[in-house]
C-alpha cells in the first residue's frame, strides 16, 4: 500500500478527518479520535498502525511484518503496526482499518455520533 492508497481508503470511511502530525505521519481520525496512523518505517516503507481487538492483537503481534505499535502498545493499548506485507495483504489491511474505524467510532459519545451522521 502506498500513501495515496492509504489516504484514499481512510477518506472513504464515514465521518473521517485527516491531519499530518507527529513528524509527518498521516493520521486519520473519526470524531477527533485516532483510528489509523501511517508513516515511514526505516525511511522507506509505509508503516500503518491501527487499533484492533485484544484477540487480534495477541495473534497479529506474532506475525512476520507486524509488531505491537510503538508507544501505543507499550501503554497497554491493542494497536498493531504493519511494517511489511509479508503476512498481511493490502486487502486484509483495509479490513483491519475498517474495523479500527468501527472500534473507535463505537466508543464516541452518542451525541457526537449523531452529529457526525453515524447514528440515526
């Protein structure tokens, strides 16, 4: 996945916003809360970080090309960073980004979800 594909996919998800911060990382948010971060691993490859369930975290952290997300996972949060596509294709990464968006959005206050057009 390249930065354009990543940004286009995240932009297609409901009620998202984009900001470049933290040293040039492309950060995607829903309701002001981060659900995806992309930056460059070792200056060359796009590394994508996303929230996942605790079960997915326990499985994914052991897979080649994936690791617990720096900073976030060390604070007890279930965030994974995909550094290479060795064990996670771009299609599967999109599924995890979609799920990360859903996990973050469902924790937003109901009032905010309504304002964002996410709850009828």
